[in-house]
């Protein structure tokens, strides 16, 4: 076991091409998914926070519930949509990195939107009277608050990145875990462990843990900076 750990560390330290190709694809897929989810999720969360409409509480409950979407279920739904018999089958996206980006976007979007809604709603309670006195409400208020608490919202984005980088079920279903094409860190770790190639699996595991630690440290740093700025 110790030999496998040492070999895994050597793969990381010597910049093993196979290992870092997998890491590069993983980061490209996850970052792309989080960027797309943020473009939709941040304005959506702000709109729900500021807006007052029938069924609003139901929408909030649904959004919070979707934060716990089972990845394999999301993967199955996306697979059915992208398969040849599905409505999007003509685009030929199944078993490509774009399919994995789509699946991760669906998983991450509720997380970013729900966290953004809570942050914007807290800010809305504090600044509602001031903004209304200036004639700012509705969409303008939502956009104003998004900009004002942008540093706090980075925490939501980083939380989404952490979820995306550690996801395995959905990307394995829609990506097919094809070597050199759609094989990312989590799916490679699962495959190589089953094959008994522990050095590669451990090397990727070390990199994945490092990424998760960096993301969480960044989220904590952003939160602390935002608190100092508001204080």
C-alpha cells in the first residue's frame, strides 16, 4: 500500500502525461459547467429573492430540494435526451465532453441559485427601504444587489465548483468514460481501482483532494474578505 502511495506521488511530481491530461479535461469540464450554471443561477436566485409572486415559497422549497439531485438520475435524464431516440439526439452530443458539461451544469445550477437567493435575500432585507426610496426595485434591484454582494456570491460559485469536480455518476453515464476523450478524474479513479492500478488512482486522488482543499480555502478566504469589507 505504501509503495502505491509513493508511486502515486511520483506520478504527480513527475508531471505524468496521462495523469495530467485527465486532470486538464476534468478542470475544463467542471469550470465550463460552473460558468454556465453561474450565468443562469445567479440572476435566477436574485430574481427569486427580490420578486414577490404567487407560489414563491414553493419555488424556494423546490430549488432547495434540487440541491440534492442524485447525480445518476441527472445522468440518466441527460442520456435519454441526448441518445439517438431522444429529442436532442441529432446533435450527436452523447459521449462527448459537452454532454458532461451539460450534466454537471444541471447538477450545479440549483446549488448556485439557492445559495445566491439566500445571500441576495439577506441583502434585500437590509437595503430594501433604501433602494425603494431611490426608485430601484424589481430587476434593477436584483442586479444592484448582485453587484453589491459579488464577493459573497463567489462562495456560491466555488461551492458549485467543488460539487462539479467531485461528481462521478452523471459524467460516467453521459460521457461513457472513454479513454482520452471523456475520462475525468473521478471516473478514472473508479476504473483504475477496479483494475488494480492503484498508483494512478492514488495520484489522481491526491490531485482531486488538493483541488477540493484549494476550492474550500478560496471560499473561506472570499467569505472572510466579504465580511471584513461589509464590516
